[in-house]
C-alpha cells in the first residue's frame, strides 16, 4: 500500500496488517504523527503485479516505534481509525451532522447548527460569500421554493446568529434510484437579498474573529 498525510505531497510505502472494519495497523518505516489525517491507497500483489485497489481516509491513533536493531523481529508502524461516511460528509458540507438540520417543511424553515466557530468560517469562505449555501436535509424543498434559513453556533442557544430568506436552486433527493437513503440529500439555496445578508455577515465575522476561541 501507499499512504500520505493530507497536505503533504510525499507518498510512503507500507503494508497492511491486523485489519478490522474500523481500522488497521500499517507496518512502515515512516510513522505518521498521532492525530494526522492519512490517505491510504491499498493495492494487491497476488498476481505478481500491483492491482488497483481502493482508497481509505483515516486518522492516526497510535504509533509503534521499534529500534533499528530490533526491526528484523518487530515491525514499526502506526494504527489508524477509518473515517466514517458522516465524518467525510461534514468536510464536504460544513455544519452537517445527524441532527444538523431541523426542518419544518410546512413553514419552509431550515435550521443549520455548527459544532464550532471554525466550521462556520469554512462555510463563509466556501459558500456564503458567493451568495448561497448547501443545506443537508432529509426532506428537501422543491426547486424555486422560497425558504428561510437560520444558522446557529454552539453558544447561540435558541437564537440564530444569522437568518435570511433564500430561493432553492438545486435539490438532491433523499432516496437514490435503488431506494437506498441518500446521505448527500439536501438543497442548494441562494440569497434573495444578497446586500442585506452581506451587511449582516461582515460584522458578525469580524466580531467572531476577535474572540480568542474563534
């Protein structure tokens, strides 16, 4: 197998051992730091040539350092935990989690809750500053429907830090063609009054940036 740390171009060679459904131990001379995000590309040598395999995203949870003089009998390496689908979706859709969006379809209200201020900043940079956002939802509204979006931060309690009206411009159904649940279901919305939202967003971001915990 080959592996690399996210953000680094270097690729390293290792071997998979002690594999389970939630993680594996990677025997390797190069050890990834604990907490590092790792991409693992697993291949097969059963036919004598490297066959295409699959790619896993994981995080390092332990390392095993072996002195050079003992490596003939013990293998150094690191243990990883595989990232779950929901964790990967949170990276694609900031603010997503199992209870992130609470919908009231009859009222056209979508509440989006963030676990941290940094997650909210990611949304600002990736989506809000361009005039809209994607909202994970199990009951997506129809295209062109007018909805109201409320954004909450951990410390905001029952009061949203940002509230705006939007129009649905994209819709991803909650069920796939084979009838299985689609974890990527939701709606893409654009602000109805961009100037008003930007006027509220700018001082909010500036205030949050001044906080040491932001």
